[in-house]
C-alpha cells in the first residue's frame, strides 16, 4: 500500500490517491485493499489532572472535608477514564465569506477561517449507588463558589492565615481539569485524531434528572456531565495520544495488570462464589472426591495445568 506520509504527523497516514476504488465503471469488489472506511467507536479519555482545589486539603488533619474531597475526586477521575463512553461538543472548522459583485452577479470567497475553542463538552455516564458523579460535581461547584453566598471557600481550605502567609493564592489555575481525548482506528494503536480538553470545568450537577423519581419505576440512571472547556487539536495532541495508546494498550492474549487489555481470549473472568465472595475463574480447581469444580479442589488447575500429551 502507498501512503501519504508525514513523519512529523503522529496521526494515521491516509492511503495515496492510487489506492482507492474507481467507481466510475465496474468496481473490483475482489480487491479488498481499496476499501478503507473510517470506523468510529474507538475512543479513550486520559485525565491529565483534576482541580487542585479538590485535593489541597487531603493531608490537612484540621479540616475533615479535605480528605473526603480528595477521595471523591480520585473516584470521579477513575470513572471518567475507565467508564468513558464518548463525548459530544467538538466544534467544526468553518469559514466566513466575503462577496464580490458587479451588482448583477455575486461570488463568495473565503475571508476567514473559524475554529471555536470555547466549547461545551458533554459526556454520558451511568450513575453509581451513592451518587458519586453527582456528589462530586455538586461538591466541586460549591467549592468554587458557595451557592448561597457566592464566596470562594475551597470547602473550608481557604483561611485568612493561609492567605496572609502566601501559602494559598486561590484562582482559576487551581480549579480546572485537563484531559486528552483520543480517537483511534480499530486496532486501538493508531491515532485518527486527538484533542486536548484544557481548562475544563463541570457545570451542572444533575439533581433534576437523577432525583426526580416515581414510585415503582425502577431503572438505572444515566447522567450527562457537561464541561466548559478550551479545546485544541494539533500534532502535539496526536503525539501525546500515540504515546499513550502505545504504552498502555495491550493487544496480546497475555493479560497485563495496569494496562488497557483489549484481547479477551485469556481474560481471567470474575465470579461470585457460594459465599458471596468475588473470585477469579483461574482460582477454580477440580474436587476429585465431590466431582465438581471448587476453589478448594484437590486437583490444581490455575497456571500449573498444561495440555495433556496427545489430547
């Protein structure tokens, strides 16, 4: 295959002009190499950092809210990354035009290119028991500005002593998320596009969607998390995305702890045993006396069992 190569571009190279199908006459459907559709649905979110204001008091024993806020943020970031389903709000590149006319005929030409960076990004998640997502966002918003007084308190972290000593200087730099949004091809290893989502702040705690209920209407709840953000693209975003997926995504059938494992063939599935404890399938052994599979069986399976000769 011939590619349009650019070694300074870390996104996937498109095919050259001669590689695509010619649909003006008979189409050679036997030549599968000429079909190169873009496949959507492969996307990841990497959180670079969360708001500093939510973790400022994690080691402050005088403020009981400090560790709570920090733990809440750690769990929220884990959901953002691990349960990410996709997002909406990426803006198009558009143009504005100017007209040239002789008062009879008119022609429009591009006069300005426009790529809005002040975006509203929305993501969808299934809320957890304990309302973790909604609880975090409502806590974050109240930390930035108290809903009744509009005072900036950082959950009680801001004190006159810390301000006077210069230990704390509250401001926007302490109050934002920074994230990397990654779109890959179907291998999950080659970058189609990446965006830096900078200076992001969640703007709504979905009380109305989550807590409006009707007795007997039992269902899970999906919440939409909306961020105001400064969204930028470019080669630096693609480069970071390429390094991220190449480092963290494991496509082999050898499951690796701490990686994003996308090959399920040798995945060690979990199950709830007869005592309600979560075990791994690889924990199962054969009980030769009772004639059943059991974690306490006498015939060990796990990683020690190998294929019998001639079987």
